[in-house]
C-alpha cells in the first residue's frame, strides 16, 4: 500500500517544497493552500489518506479547527499539525482537536520524514482490507512485549504508539490515570537504549530541594546534608532515558529549571555555577486532565510541548 498524504498550508513556497520532498521519496501527495478544497477532497475519499499534515494558521481557520472537521468525517484519521511559533492557545486547541503530534515547522525535513513514515506505517497496519484476517495471537504477543496482557483495541493502539516512538528520539508525554502502567510503557518506549532513570515527582512534594538535587545534582555543602558532590539523573542517564512520573507535582520553580534544561541541554547542580552538557531522552507522565492545571497556570503548557509527543492512555 503506497502512502498518500494530504497537505494544507497557506505558505505556497513551503507547501510546494514539502510536496516535492515527499513525492521524491515515493509518497502520493495532494496539496492545497486553503482548507476548503482539501476538506472537500477528504470528504470524497475519507479513507485513502494515510496522514493529513496541516499548518496551524490557515487564514480564517486554524489547523486544529480543520482537524476537528476531518475527524468528524473520519474519526480514525491521522493528523499532524505544524507551526513555526505556537502560542499557548494554539497548543491547547491542537491538544483538544485530537491531533497525533504538534510539530515544529522549523524541524529538519529528515526528522519530519521519520515521523511521517512511522505514522503511515501504523495507518497501514490498522487499516487492513476488510477481507484480510487479523492474527489476534500475534496482536496479543505484541501487547505482551511491552509487559501487558490483553487483546482490547485500546491496548493495541497503545502498542502501535509505543512502536512508533521506539524508533524516534522524541521526548514523550504520557497522560493517564494512576495504575495504567505509565512506567511500564515508558520502559517499552526506551527499549533498552542505554540507561533508564525514573523519578516519581510526587515522592518529593515535601522536600523540593531534594527533588532538585535528584534532577540536577548538587555540590558538597550546597545544603544541609550535602556532604559530597552528587550527579542528577539527567547527567547519570547520559545517552539514555529519564522518566519523570507525576510531573504535575513539580513546583513552578522546578518547571522553569526543567524547561531550561530541555531547551539548552545543560544542567547546573545546586550550589554550583558550572553548566554541564547532558544528552538524554525525556519521558514524562501526568494525570489525564493536565490541561486543567495549565488553565489554572499551575503547570506550564510550553513545558508539556517542548519537543514532546503527546500520548494519551485510554484503556
């Protein structure tokens, strides 16, 4: 099955460049500068596009609004939304529209290609011809490989996302209720690629200094009980993965520090002025209504979208 893309972007130069880029790599591409003809095309053929890629700003419409229109026609459509400079409102709208990812429009095209290839592959696997028999035993084996047992559609969808993110070096935000296996899924995404370090932020609510130390490290004498230098998890997990569970329990100060680490890829231990380069993949987990905290300004929405792929657990 050949992958067919629907592109909608009002920047004609960017649209032509993107269309040409994907066509040279074997994709079939339908491209439109305005939403109306793109929506009409999708309405005529709602099940032929492996992926829809939308710019967020589309004249009088937004990419999130168009995504909602397309999902009303085909709820299973796969959608990516691009933006060069996302606002807080854009992030929230995209979140609610059910798009798979919010992608920086300035991303390298080769990185965008990997994302598109991953989701096209998943579309093909989940949209088999009606006459084809699905091997349920194999599906259960795939679920078991991430440490879970079952055969529900929701679990299958979780496995599909895990398999996509295993091959990408993107940060991931997991949203789900307590007990849904977020750390297990984080380990499955990590896929034994280097060191895996996990911290439950809720465990440090009464001792924020110790949480900062666990994350960023400290030098001897930085605070009472700091009798020697200590590395934080971002330094310890060099080349691997850091998993932060219950991220909504981070204080506003720690959120600011974490955002800086994500943007600059450097940590400054407590009590030190020395910046240490770090290389890691971040997987965070929070409650499903994390956006409510963002609305109340208890949680930074820009932190949740800093190179993050949003992953909702719904089983």
